[in-house]
C-alpha cells in the first residue's frame, strides 16, 4: 500500500511539474533560463527528499540521472552545430555561391525560397533531416538579409519542412529507425525503406500546405537586438557639435533649423555652464559654443562635409583632434561612417563618452547617439551610455576593424564588413562539409562529428575561442537539460505509461480506427513533452499489444507511433531541428505552440481519415 501511494505521488507530482514547465515557458514574463532552473531544482528536491525505489531498491532518478540531460548527445550536437554555423557565417564561406544564386533569382523572393524549401523537402527523406537543416540555416540567413526580411519568417518553416519530409522513408528521421528496430526486437518484421512512403507523403503534403500558406501568417516578425536598429531611414541620432574658428555659424541667431540640413534640429546651446533650450530668442552663436543637435544618419554625414570646421565633439572634449592637419584627415576619402550598438552586458555601459574616450582607444569619432527615439537635452559627453544605444562613429578601416574586435559593441550595417580571407572561407567550408558528410553517411554520430568540426575550426584559426563561445545559446542549454530531466521522470515514475493506459482504455471499446486515432494523438502530444526517440521506444510495444488485442494488422499501429512521434512541432525541445532554428530565428516558446499546435491537430485529423481507410480498418 505504501509503495502504491509512493508511486501515485511521484506520478502526480511529475504531471504537476510538466504543466508548470510548459506554462512557465509559454508565459514569457519569466526568462526561459529561470523557469528551467526552477523546474530542475524542483525535480532534484522531489526525488532526493522523496526517493523513488526500483526493484533493486535503487533510486533511478537521483541527481546524476536528472542532470545527465546536460551531457545528452543531442544537446551537445545542437550546441556544436551552432558554433559550426557561426564559423561558416564569420568566414564568408557561402558568400560566393549565394551571390551567384541571388544574382540568378534577382528580386524574385518567392523563387529563392521555393528552391531552398523544395531542396530541403527532396533531400530530407534520403539524408537525416538534421544535417539538411544545418546546411540551410546559414543559407536562409543570408537570403533573408538580402530581402530585408526577419529570419523568424523562414526558420520554423525550415524545421517543419524537414520533419515532414523525414516522415516518408526509413532513414528520414532517427525516430523511424528506432520504431523499426523496436519492431524487430519484439519479433515483428522491421520496416522497409519505402513501406510507409504513401501515407507519409499524404501527411507530409497536408502539413506542407499548412506550412506554406498558414505558418508565415502566424509567425511574428522577430529581430535580433542589432536588426531592430538596422531599419528605418528616418531614425534620429543625438549629436554634439563645437563651433570652431571661422565657422559659418558664428554670429548667427540660434534656431531649430540652424544647420539648414533636412533631417536636423537644434535642441540645446551650451555656453559655459549655462544651457539654452528652444525657444532660443535672439541668442547669437559664438566660438566654442556646444550645440546638441538631433539629426538623421544622412544629415550627420552632410553636416560633416557642409561645415568642415564645425567639429563633432561627441567623443569627448579632450578627444578632439589637436591640430588642423588631423582635422583635415577626418574628412579624407579613407574615412568610413558606421553604426555600432552597445551590446547587453557591455562594459562600456554606465560610462560617459568622455570617460570611454573613443578617439584615444579606437581612433574613432562619435558623431551621434540614438537611444530608443528619446530626445536627450544635455551635453552628450555627459550622457551615460546604456545597453542598446546606437552610436554613429567615423574612422578608417583599421579603426573600425579594431572596434569590431571589442566584445562590448557590435558594428552594424554590413557595408563596413571587411572581406574575409579566402583561405579562412575555404577552411570553414571544407570543415563544415566534412562534418555533415561524416554524420550523414553514419561514419560518426552527429554529436561526435560536430564536436570534431568545432575543434578543427578552433585549431585552424577559423574561429577564436571567444567567437565560438559567443555562438552558444544558454536558453537552449538550460531548457533542454530541464526538459530531458522531466522526460526521465515521466518514464521512470511510470507517468507516461499510466497516461497511455488510461487514454487507450477509454477508447478500447470503440473499434480499431478509434483506438488507432487515439494512439496517434497521445504519441503526438507526448513527443512534444518527452523526446521523439523516447516516445517511439515507449509506445512501440504498447502499439503491438493493442493490435494483438484487437486482432488487427500491426503495421498501422506501428505507423501511429512512427508518425505521432514525428509530430515534434509544438515545442522547441521536441526535436533537434527545432532547437537549431530557435536561436537564428530569435523565437520564443510560444512561437512553436502557436504554429506547431495546429499542425499537430491537422496531421492527427489527416492520419485518422486516411490510414484506417488505407489499411482497411474501417470495414
């Protein structure tokens, strides 16, 4: 009796934690990382304070078992592939081929995406779909940048397309191979390469229609912190100017359109310790007056040429060029104007421009600052920098390269990006291609191949250690670790089997077609909470038992498990490809619920209508 109560307690406690985890991930008011840690701590406390005992008296859910998810090969593979993709992007290995491709398609955006997704759909049934998605993530990132689109529009469709195509052949997904292997171990004939291609194509066609026509409408445009600042030609920057000798402005009356440049406006005239704001009255400008001006990016560049002696002093007064020759150099052809963003966690945040000293440290002048469209009515050099501030800077190529190496800022607008060395691009391309090939043909597991690829990129100089670690996504790391711990609890406590018995028991007297439909739905729901592989292993023997009890052909019941376990659309942790696109698409947990939930329901309906008819279970 005590053991029964203990088992029931652990089962219901696990159910509660699963619901809490899903609700916490979907709520989004608390960071995913925090929710993951809280769920993980709850699991550790639950099974350490109230241990679960197996037949040998051991606790199968001790700390080692619950934390083992952080060393899971699937998680390691995803993180390593993110680093490989970063190396491919940084080296420019795909630039030449993509430039040729984009030249051919021109402005025909739908043609470009059509070719890419058609290739994914054709390749995924014959090559494990994870390497296919790995290949196309950097390709689609480049294409969306070319068409000024948010990457969130295409990354989830990429993952879903690969998963749907992987349903059609034996090697299209690891789930298919696991179901076939489980059938063989249970004394049944293993699945052939094309045994389920017809029903697979029916389901894939239904799903692909939804992915093409509906999913893009459900996805919200999500940008990286950089990209949010890359759009909008009318953005306003705040700049600080010092009236120098022989300035065209000396003696002029201050007014809001003082510079006579479209897109600029005078906000403040600082004279000594006194600041004058609009309306300025009859205030006449003098030498050494400091002007605080709001201007567009184009207006800043025009002001630099129209008023060569009106010095941009936003970098700090002590950083102004000391002599006329250096001031003249600031207007030379070798100078480049670019935008940089103060990144989250930057050590520059909290310091003023005077304290940072951009010219002294980076040989750059700061021409202006944008802060979320807020108007700054004070001397800019006294303004403390914040995370997310965008600076307009001016300097030569060497200065911008030095700025780009600074971890606290990100140089925006790809026009200032130097061309990568050809040898680095070739190395990155060769390493990436070799990694995918080794994993695709089965020489090494994908985790081992990916880690080896990362090691090669580091040792050959394609990536530095800092660049590699910057590609890692802590959301994915913590969320997957916590989710795998929940999955282990569902399996070891018997919560998954208990739920399966209850649902199938309710449908048992309604006929084979209804039981088959219920089995598919249950597997499809649990695969988004557990993992697709764990669900396939757990439910294959259950499916065969149901078929035997109903005196039916075991094939459709095995396919209910296979197709249901492949319905990994509703959560990012359900399948590797979802995790791979989560970072590049800047997705949240709810994006997968919003788009993947209806897809699971749609495939359930399609399966329930077609498969029982196809296998003659409606008679």
